[in-house]
């Protein structure tokens, strides 16, 4: 979605999308990132303002943290709408 494109509906509130991506890591190089017995990983939580294409917030955590719990470190903007990658409505 580009900045000049519209949602197809007019919204007064800012809409944010929260995405969490798992990044696999080699345990021999990153022993602190243990996810499974022989596998390492971190999770990148990204918050994107849907009016633009640049993330407004990101946080790197251990892979065990559930995607929705990534919202716990974000200070919510009053009146804004937050969607997670499963399109659950969070406000």
C-alpha cells in the first residue's frame, strides 16, 4: 500500500498493523537466542501505520513471546485502531 492510496473507506482514527516475524539464528553463533534444543530464533514485532510504508515501532524479543504480547511495550495512541496479523481487532 502506498501513501497516496486510500483504504477505500474514510477513517478519522489512525490504523496500525502489528506483525511479528520469527528470524531463525544459528545457536553456535547466537547461544543466547535458544528457542528449541538445536534451534535459535528471535522475534521481530513491527507496528506499521497503514497510511505509510515505514514502521513506526519495532521490538526484538525472544521467540517464545506470543505475537499479541508484543503490544505490551507499545504506548497506545488514544482513539487509534490496532490490528494484529491475524486481523484481530485491538483497540
